C-alpha cells in the first residue's frame, strides 16, 4: 500500500463513517461499484481523479479532504475576515458543518486562573473526532499540542480531537463554545457523552 493510497483510504473511511453511510450507500451515491470503493478503503485500489471527485461530491467535501493528511484538517475563521449573509430581518454567519453518526456534544467552557489554572490538556478521543470551537470572549490558545493556534473573541477553529490537544487562556478568563462530533457511538457508552462522559472537553491541568 503506497502512502498516498493509505491517506485516501483512511480519509474516505472516516468521512463515510462520520456521515453514517454504509459502503454500499456511498458507492451508490458516488456512482461507483461497491467493490471499487471497498478496494479504495483497503488501500489496494488505484483511484482516478474522476473517482476521487465523485466520492468527494457524494461526501460533500472538497477533494483535498480526501488526499490530505488529517493533520491538515485544522481550519481557522477569523472574526474580521468573515462574510455575514443578509436575510429578511437578520444576518447569519456560517461556522461549519458538523457530521456524526454517533454523538454530537455541546459545551460552554470557561478557561482561566480562577478555574484552577490557565488551561488544560485533553487526551485523544475516538478516531475521527473533531472539535469545533468558537471564542465568545477572551483570547485562547487551542488545538493539537504540537500545533496550537491563538484565537480571540469572534474567531472559530476546527481541529482534530483524536490527537492530544490543549485549551489555554491568554487573557484572564475566556469563554468558548465547543461542539464535539464523534463518528459513532463507542462500545459501553450507552449512546451518551461518548467522548467525555459528561465532563467538559478538558479539565484544568498543570500539564503543558
């Protein structure tokens, strides 16, 4: 299995499972033979550009999401660069799409010294987990431990939750809204709080 095929195989499988699609259903929506998709997910296929575009369209993602290493999944949306859509009587701002055939968790998290420390570190969650974080107030450093980003009020960031990640307030107390999408319910969770067991995404910790 080449490294490129392995990346595509892993990404297609994770994205398919996040959407709760069977192999047969994704193949049908992409207009492919089930055997073709099965070989691709096993890393033994040799997909054409047209095949990749068909799969990406069926999954509702740009084709780059299929061929890029998952470490590149982080997305940052700065408050000053967003476009608000005008509607009758209100304006809206799209943050992100959240997929998950298992559990979608919502948290408001206060980070700061008055809560036991400047921040915390969280261990990896199930494979395919994504965290979508919007900063309500303050300024924080968040994301994978080896590549965090600094975001402020009004900023949005999405990053992989299946790698060690951190939350650190840089400006007193910070308040953030976090949506955690888990691809599927993990055994033994009973379908509730599959990622954190009802706890916030990270508890205050002295680890850095």
